[in-house]
């Protein structure tokens, strides 16, 4: 569920609607975000979000303009919504950030599209990233211990395991998809004659997995 992936409200950098563009730029300089939720006095009163690009666009406003005039609409999602449905909804509506609501309708935190994608498929690597030992290793029992970030393609190439296609690219994403939630240590997925056990976690993804054939 998205509340397991979100950044909690206590760690979110909000901007108040009463701020001037100039002051907002000063605050944004010290942060690494491109988008900031905008509130009216309280984090439970989110009116939208501001994009840093809009703050710096002098054709849109002067430094004395209140940022509320530049606010864009923001999506609200219940914390109980699944990660995959949330990702689908955000993509359909072209949203990159959403406010997560608690059961009372208050702000619980925020989640970005990138958070959800990484949660489902694992960290995205490029060809310059150092390759770690995430290649499947056959242990004495004939089972395979693998890093959660090993790609499904690599896993099937190096073993004779049959992994069904789906909306995931890594072994960790595969486990999360079939569990329907963030994995926990000792979680087990049984599918197509395979038994996949979460040995350890790395943040919100499966770190090491043990894959064996069901007897």
C-alpha cells in the first residue's frame, strides 16, 4: 500500500501559500526537490503544489507575487491504495506527486511517481553502474539465492526457472507484485512450482531471495 512507500508528513518540505516567489526561491535553493506541496497554514490544508521551474520563470510572475497564483493541482490518494493501482492512476492523470491521506482525511505524507516505479521494479541502473554480485548463486541444496535487484531476464537466462511475465523487471518487483504489498523478511511466494522466500530487506524492497522448487 502507498502509505508504506510515502515520505511521512514530518519529513515533507511544505511551502505556505502566503509566501512570495522570491522567498520560495530562497527556500528551494537549500533543497533538492523540484516540486513542493503548497498549504494554507496547516499541512492538512494542501491547496496544490509548486514547481521550481515556475518559480524561476520570470514570464509567469515577479518575485513579489504570491506562490498561490502559480499553484498546480495535486492528486490525493488514500494510504490504503495499492502501489500498482496508484502508479496507474498517477500516470493516467499525468501526475508526478500525490498527497497521501490518512483515515481522517488529513495529510499523512507524499509519494512521487518515481517512488512507486522504484518500489515496483527496484533501483534503475545504467550501463555505467558498478555491477554487484546479484547473479543467482546455486547453493548446496540446489536452490538459488539471488539479489532482489537481479533482472527477471538475467535470472531466467542463468537458470532454468520459469518466471511469468508481469509489470515488474526485477526479482524484488516480482515478489512485491504477487504479495500485493511491501515485502517483509520471511515472506513466501508460491507460484508455478516455485517457492520464493524473502531472506532480507533493503529499505522497502527485498534484498536477498531464496528460490527453490516446490516439492
